[in-house]
């Protein structure tokens, strides 16, 4: 992490993706940001201009014109970092960008470290740590649901909830500490019954947030959806049909897919991560056997399973055996009968009369819209909604688990009438773990680790 002194520097970075483009934006932040740009900008005296104004002119290295630019100025504290900040829009030539950045470095700026703009915003109180981390999630969101969850966190929904939990506990912590100060006098400022009720309430909410991480992971990374079934059931054909492109090898030879293929599909704002797996059958082929074992492992890790049956080559007894195995796995599944156009009417009717089933013809695309709808319905029925506060960050999840453990110890301590100093210690642990989420409790190592994962320029 940067030293304290380095936060006095003026930093510079390219804020748009590198490479040739119509425009590129170079950002600066720091006490001298406006003054540094003034040295090389011809068109206006930026120091005299109001915050949040745009100015057209040229950037010059002495007399040599580097480019015609549009300069935006933001005067502290009215900027993202709460420092003086400048954004220079230039033509998107890699040569121009390089010349511009080198010129401003020669005039006193330094290259920003990854995430340093957002880190300064956090250090200067623009937002808390959970909101800062959400900035990166907003940038990386690849679906509507992921974007909504990250935006909610960036706007402080999650942070507010954590702060409320923490403030309720702070009151009791101070009362317990007060009792400690009176030591020998046997006074009680904090009712143990009230503390117990509060801890139960907090535990209930913390457990809900911990549980929401499963959903948060799915929203952030997509619903891991395994396509499984016997060899030649049409798994790869289905994957290609869903993705509308050739991603998997399709042949008439059973056992062609010996590993698993992964791709993503966005259905109405929910990202599904489809995993096409090796066919499930007993086999003497060692390589194929490894693929079959991996398929079984992938099925256990999935959030959703599409199990494909070849209705032209299956009987109801075998189908029911497989469906029974799926039910025993305890993972949401859809039993999909493929090749419906080649199936007997009797088998079609029997298959369709069961729960969690539908029939398709993957090769012609028949009923694929129904399959997409059923996938969405499965996600909705499993509670994968985005209305409430959802934990999407592994660091927050770990802190919440530690909070729960500390609160469990407080509950046990009250029941066992442990001494106030031990009770106070467990309450402080719970407060610290909650504080780690929002950044009220931080270490240099923690901050360095978080912001090093950001892109440069953010």
C-alpha cells in the first residue's frame, strides 16, 4: 500500500480501455491536479474557472501541440475522490495518450496504482469500504441482476444495514464496559435479558445475510447449470441450440464429449453458466471414465441441473430411476426429454405427466423457449430474487461468519453467566468483524489487498 505521504501526490492514469478508440479519457487527482494541467493547457486559466465546467483547448509540450482536448475540472471536495480532479478527453490514439501522460508526469504527477482513485475516495470519506468494493463490481457486472446488486451496494443499502446492526450492539457494549468500571459495586447497566433478545435479533439477520451469499455468488458469477445425461442424448446439440452457435463437438459417436465445456447465456437479466458434460454411462475407456466422474462432481456443485433423456431410445422405467437419483441429489433440476419428434406418444404422455419435466427437439429448436422460461421459473422458485440486501463479496461473507460465531459466544456466555470482561470481549469481536465490512476497522494490508484488484484508472 502507498505510504501516507504518497496520498499528497497528484496521480494520473488512463481511465478508458487502452488501445485505439474515438476518444480516450485521462484522469488526474490531487491537490495540484488543476495547476499541473494549467501548465500545459492552452485555452483557459483552469484555476480561475468554476468546478464542474468543461473547457476546449490544446495540450502543448512547450510549443508542440500534442492534441486538441476537452478538459473537465472538479474542485475539492466536489469530486469522486474529494480532491481537485481533472479529466482530459483526447483523441484515442495510443501515441497521444502516452505523450500526454508522460508530459504531465514530467510536470509533477505520478502514475496511479490500481484502484488508487477509489482508495482516495474511501480515505477521504466519500463512501465506506463496502461501497468502494461495489464500484469494481458495477464495472464488472455482466448481467442486469449483477448490476442491480452491485448498484444497491454502491449506493449504501448494504452498508446502512451493517451500520444499524453495529450501532445497536455498540450501546450494549458501552453498558457492559460501564459495569466493568464499577467492578466491585455489583451494578447492572445492561439488562442480560434485553442483550439476549438483541443478540437473537442480530443473529437472525446476520444468518439471513450469510445465506444470501449463495444467491449473491450466483448473481455475480452466473447460475452454474450442468447439462447432464447419457451419451448421445443430445447434450452438445442442446448447448449449441441455446447459445445459437457452435461451441461443442457434435457427432453421432457416443462419448464424444470427454470433458466439460462452459459458456454463458443471459436470459432476461439472469446469467446462466452452462456446463456441457461427458455422458453418464459405465465405460471401460479410462479417459471417458475420468470424464464421467467429473460430470458427477460437477452435478454436485451445480445450482441447477438440466438432465437430458433421449426419448427415441429410453424406456420409462430407466427414466424414473434416473429422476429418482436426481431427486436424491437435492439440487434443483429439470428433466428434459429430447428428440420428442422421434418418441412414442405413450412415452411422451407418461414423461410429461411428471413434475419438473418438459420435452424438446434440440436439433430443430422446438420448445427451447419453454426451456428458457422453465429455467427462469426454477431460479425464481429457488429464491434467486434481487429485492433484498444480498451479499456478493467473499470478504463480507467471511466477516459475517466471524460475526455470527462471536454472537453465538455472547449467547452462550449470557446463558452460562460468564464474567463481564469475557462477555465484553466477545461483543467487541462481533463489532470488529462488522466494522471490517464497512471499513470502520481496517488494516493497511486489508486495504492494499482490496484496491490492488481494481483496474488502474479507477
